[in-house]
C-alpha cells in the first residue's frame, strides 16, 4: 500500500521508533518568538545545556511589538522585558534573531516562507499554534508548548505520537471574488472547531491546486482552528516557483537535488486516508463569522442564526452565549452589522497579495465615517514591497492607518486592541472572546470583505461598493 | 534534573482540600520570563494572613508539603510546580492529585507522592504538635516516615513506576532523549546537504 504525503514526510524524520513509545522526530526548522521562548531558554540554563542546532533555529519579534513608534523603547514593561529577554537569549545561545527594526523582522510565519527557509518535506515547529501555515509548502508544521520548545532547543528532536491522516478535497474552482479565506471559513463551519482533532490534514483538489502560495498559506494557517494537528498541501510547480531565488533557497546543484526530492512528495494513488471530506469550491461565497469561534460562520448574504437553528443542545447554548457576547440578534442580515474597526493583517492575511487586494478595492474610496481601518503588514519586507508599489499611498488616501509589522490586533498583546464592545471585521484567524481586546467583538472575514466593510461601515463585499471613476481596473 | 532517592525535611501542614493551580500561583504572577522566582507568588492569596502556615517561623524552611485531597486541580500551568520548587519544596504528599499537576511534577523533578488520607491526618497531627518536625520520604522503598517511638508514623506511598525511575535516575524528558544521542547524530549525518540552515 502506498503512503500519504504526511506519512512520507513523517517517516523521513523518524530518528528512533520503539514499540509503545512515541516516535522521536527530527526537527528541520525551529522558529522562536519572544512570548513562548523565555522559560525554555531558562530551563536550558538551569540544566547547563546548550542549543544543539542553532543553525536550524530562527527567532523574530512579533507577538507584542508595537506597530507605531517601533524605533522607540517599548512602553509596556512586560512586552519590553520579553523582547529584551529574547535578545539576550539569542545572543547567549548563538541563535539568529531578527529584532524590531531589522529588515527581516515580522510575524514568524510570514518570515520563514519569505526567507525561503520554509521548504517542502520539512518538519517545522514553533511555540505558536499557527505554525500550521508552513504546511502550504508540503511540510509537517505544528505548534508546541514551552516545555517542548526547550526539548527541541536541547535535542533538535521531539517525541510525537503519529497522528491519523485526513484528506480534504476541494473540487471545482472558486468563483471570482471568493478567496482562500472564504474557503477555509466555509470548511470550518462545515466540520466544527473539533472536526480535525487528531489528524494531519492534506488539502487537495482543483481549487487548492489553483491557489497561489500565499493563498495556500491562508488555508493551512487555519488548520488549527478546526482542531487539526497540522495541515499540508503537496508541493507543485507553484511551490517551486515561489521558493526559487529566495535568500535561503537551495542553489545550483542543490536546487536540482531538492526539486527532484520534492517531486516525490505526493500522496501515492493507492494510499489510504483515515478520513476524507469533499467540498465543492464553485458554490462557495464570501463567508464571515457571527460568533465567538471560527466555526460559527455563515455566508455574507445570510442572516445571524439563532439557537433554534441548531438541533444539538450544546450548540443551542453556545449560540445563545455567542449572540449575547457579540451583541447580535438572531435574524439580522449579516450585511446590516455595523463595524467600528477593520483589521487587515496577521499571519492569515498579512502578506503582499493580501495588501494588493485590499488596495485594489480601496482605490478611489474612503473609509466610512466612524470606522477605522488598520493595515498591518506581516513583515518589514511586506511593508517595503507595498511601499515600493505605492499601496501605502492608497491606504493613507482612503483614510487607513498604515502600520509597522507584527501580530498587532490579531491578539491584542500590543497597544492595538479593541475597546470593550467595539466590533471589528478582521482578516485574522481567531474570534474568541476578548482575543482582540477585553470585551471586543470580532468577525473573521476575507481581505476583500474587510476592505469593502471599511468603505461602507457595515459588513460588505466589493460587489456592494458603488463604482468610482478613479482606479477602476 | 537532580537524582532523587530519599529526602528528609520539615513537614508543612496545609489543611485544605481542592487547592487549585490559581491558589498555588495566581495568574498575575505568571509574567516572569524565567523558571525561577515564582516563590513570591506561591499561595499568594493566603500569604498575607499572618496565621498562614508558611508565615509561622517553625515551618518557614519546610520542604515536605502535607496537603489535603485534590491538590493541583485547575489549569495546566507548569508554573504551579515551579513555584513550589522555587520556594524549596521537594515533596508534596496528598491523598489525591490532579493528573496534569502530577504529570508536570514528574517532569520537573518534584515528588508528588500519594498516600492515604489517614496517613495525611496522622502527619498533620504530628507536624502540628511538633512544629518543625521532619518527614522522611524514601523513593527507593516508597515509604514515608515521621516521629519516633510510640509516635512513629510509617506508610507506603503510590507513584507510577516510570516516574519513579525517572526521578531516581534524575532524568527529565530532555535527559531521556539525550540518552539517544547516537541515534540523533546518525540521523543528522544522513540529512541531505541542501536542507536549509539559518546560520
Ligand atoms: S498573527 Fe496572530 S495568529 Fe499569527 S502568529 Fe501572530 S498572534 Fe499568532
């Protein structure tokens, strides 16, 4: 019997396996940031251990760095301590760090791919659940806890029980204006937030193959939101073209050897998945969340559901609580929901394609009265690229705030937060209670919906915008 | 991690059940960036009370905590174990531990020894009548002892074989993996040269 892609990558990384014990997996790339690494380094120090492979380790500052005044000392003492601690640890243990102000600084899951460090067939871990993003390249990538961070630092390995495998096949093509974000929100609403529990998921089918690398990252990024251990996509020409020429991509003969190997990283025709889900992309529409988990979503054209729309008593209760928190009435058209803040950014939708799409929609429009639009590039490189293309001017002309790189309002660890009861349309990945600020209300949306919402002040798609004469390409 | 075979230290009676991780160390104390220094947050809500057992000089250097049932329930925070260790505790005795707390203890090298409630009651009575009295916990023979002559207490305690072995050998997860150093080195020597490096 053949193997699935995930099984191939897994098996290539088993250092040791023994009956009744988890496999010991070799880790090709370990990404670090300031929030989940300090205790791991301190553990090393207490035990008098070193980092085994600093050359397979990369650190960046992202979770709580400010996106304004990033050239000044960080005002919040806890954030400042964490950032300074990372700097000290990186220096002491010989780890490459891209600090605030560095041209390669940014969200850890944006930085890895743009440097070309994220490649097919790798194992990649980070003390952050959205490490699944890197699966877009055909890598097994997953988030780990701080004790595991210490384990990887000390040994470059991790004991792991082998997960089951699942195929998610998306047939057909996404309609014009429907994005990878809509696709993955539709999937999560279909499976529920626990649907992927215990599985490494392979996304496949025509709609997935037609996605750009950046859009594939958006899909894999949200694997964790439906409970999957990791999500990956078989590498193909799109993948190779994206990696080629990146700073850390293999060169010359190494490139040829790498690509030859990467081409073997596909699920064999006779391989069997433990579970399969099939969806049709051609019927998908812009999709938005109404509740307090990423599975509580509906098409933008629908109305807010109520407890009566669910059979399961726990779903009824969850709906009631979510509506109460979100301050919504069942039956309200989603398009009537007024939004205070629009956030374009995060490791889900903070890459250059996302900013291009947002700018294209905003061109010639203005942000609605009483609404603020925050555009936060995923990395300094993304910011520079956007400025080279003049996207920043479009954002500023529309009345948006053009910020520095980082996680920002995705999790509100820095000053970019929602006030209590403030409502956002956000291109990030989590709408949990308080995620973007205590009492804040989050609707997860795609980039086009975010941009159109900023213009109209209510949840909208670009189709709802009155055309303008300016920049109508 | 240090090897643990036997420990003798001042017994501290904590006459409370269901001591959850928020009581062991409240969330506001979790902002540190080290694995040390959490002793200030240990039982923070109770430390302000001058009658609290840790505020009594006889118990101030305690290292064996004698706790009520269901110790360590609540969140999975590893800081609860670090706080106890940072304060100086080597052993916690209880008739029932929360699973995650017990697991975290074993990983960090704190001995969570389960004894029956009658033993807990006897130990409480002993260390309260003789403040500063010592308790001996012998991991080799899985016994806990205190007092002498007619007051002598001796009881066995439960701990799973795997955790006992790790504590006796002083092995944490990393130590165990580093025991497979040969396998890791062999794997590394076969990795393709085109795989990316950061340095
Ligand atoms: S952008 Fe959000 S989801 Fe991504 S790494 Fe940062 S905090 Fe996590």
